[in-house]
C-alpha cells in the first residue's frame, strides 16, 4: 500500500525513532555514563586521600593528620593494622571501637554520620585503616527535581524534532487542500476553466496517493462540468437561432391569415399573435443571456453615471407600471459614477425594475434607491429596488438568479415572465465586478440590491 496512510506511518515511525534514539543517547551519556566508572573514580579518590593522610601522620603525627583533614574540610581518623585508634575524631571513637578491619574500601552509616573505611599501606610498608567521616544528609527529592534533572537537554531536542515533523505533515496536508479550496471557490463563482495544478512526484513512493487522486478527480469533474455547461449554452444558442426563422415566417403567415379571416376567427388570431410575441421575446432574452454568458469580461469600460442610466429607464418602466396600476418612486441620495458599459447596466437595472413591477401588489409603489455605501472598507454605489409583493422564500433567495428559475407561486399567467431577466441582470452585474443579492423586507415584499465599485473622484469627467 503506497497511499497517504503509508507515507504518514513512515514519517511518524522515522520521527519517533529519531526522538527515541537521540533522547536515550543523551540520557545515558549525561546521567548513566558507566556505573563501574563512577565507583572506580570514587575508590581512586579515597585511596589517594588515604595515602596522603598516612604520609601526613608519619611525618607530623596526629597534628599532621588533623591539618590534612582540615584541608579536606572533613573529619578523618587513622587506625593501625590491629584496629587500635591512632588518631580519631571524638564523634566516632565509640562507634568504631570494635569495628572490623576491612579488606577493601567499605562505607556505612553510623548515627548521623557516614564513614568510609579505606585499607592503606605506607611507603615503609606499615598497614593502616583510613577513615573519612561525612555528615549524613538525607535526600528528599521531589518529582519536579527529577523532571528538571532528566528533561534537559533531551526534552528540547524532542520538541524541536517533533515540531519539524509536524511542520512537514502540515505542509503535506495543507498545501494541496488550500489549492483545492481555492479552485472549488473559483469553480463555484462560475470559472469553469479552473484546474488544480499539482506537480507530479518523481518518487515512486509519493505517486498515486489519495491527495493526487483527489486532485485528479477534481480536475476531471471540472472538465466534465465545463463540457456539459458549454454544450448546454451551445444548444440554447443554436435552438434560439433556429427558432427565429420559423417565428418570422409564422408572423408573415399570421398577417396573411388576417386578410382572409372571418370575424369569428379574429380572436383566435389575436391569441396566436400574443403567444408568438411572447415566444419571440423569450428567444430574444435567451440570445442575450447566451451572448453575455460567453463574455469573460467587457472591454473599453467608460465612466457611467448610474443616476443618468436610471433616469433614462424610468419613463419606460412607468409606462409598464401604469398597466399594473402601480407607481415608481426613485430617490438618489448621491451622484454615483462607475466604470462600465451603459447598455449592459441599463438592461440589468431595467430587468430588475420590471421584475419588481410584475410582482408588486396593485396600487403599491416600487421603490428605487441609489446611494453610496461602505462595503469591506471600500466605498461602493448601491442600488436597491423594493416591491410590495409576496416576498421570496428564504431558501430560494440565491436561486432566483438562475436561468428559468421561478418560485412556485410565480408560475402563473398573471405575472408572466420566463425566469431569464434576473439571470441576465446577475451576469451583467458580475461583468462589472459588482454584487447582486435578494432580501426580504420586514413589512412584506422583496428587495434586490446591486453594488458596484465607484471610480476615483479624479477620473470623474468635468461637465
């Protein structure tokens, strides 16, 4: 198994092995170099002190031995080969009165003292027993002392090695996931040409793992989506073009039929004419949507006044509003200049206003508000179109901008519409690097909000 699990297992195994080997080596080297070496060092030191003590005694008697003990800052004593005290500290005379002469270096606790006994021979060949007396200090180590004693330097080394291992694992996991997340976000924004670029590993161990397979599947999914959506757009455009010719012939045949029609058939011909007009309007909107979907960006943007675009659109919208027995209320709080295409902006705003007129209640007002607003630290132009209709279900607020999508209660002959106008508006706003969203009003009805980045003040043309 050469997958991701195998890689992680190998990396963790190597890291833990390194930590164990390094820590063990440091502990053994610092704290447990060699038990025999420690005892050999102690024996050598005691034998050396014993020879110097015997030399001082034979040279200057007990005074020389006492002076030697003072130089060591220890209590010392000396016995002959028979075990008789030659020079002894008062504190150990009683305790060592019947002590056995050792054949080698020994140590034991006597009361509150610890006594080392060292058999030694002088330069003249006489045998003695040298005694070194030290106060016995009981040790009460705490767990924190042991922790400090055994934690350095192996604990910092283990932390560093573990940190480096974790860093490698984080890079291994996060780099492809971040790229996948970025690509998924771009794909959701409609950039169907997005692909995740990931270098192919030259190592056989790191090829064809789960992450590489996931990236491959994501790119395959993106290619499939792009192909399907492209085919859908092409079909939509081709069908729309092909329907234009028979519709034109149908209109001509309808006019010829009117010339020879009897009064009883005029009503039927009027009905055919209305439905033909609706079909022709739908085809025109489909062609518009198809052409806008094919655009990645619009070239040659020019400074455009949103105030002027809305004021130019108002008369046509009021004519349609009167037929619905409603009115328009336009209020502009600021002068808003943006970079854009005037015709695309006109079409986007008109479709949204006409949609509001279509669904508002009879006798109500469609409110259009234009102002500037601070959005994420940037000043933007904001257009809000509000109606007094039934509103939009919360779970469908984002879906209404999809082509041919209409909420259930909107599928009635009274309101009309094909579900294409808002899709055209959404695409036009996106081409202008703007944002479009739908909101429900507290008092009933819906609000469509458009935001566009304002141009810099020094680029506004002089009038």
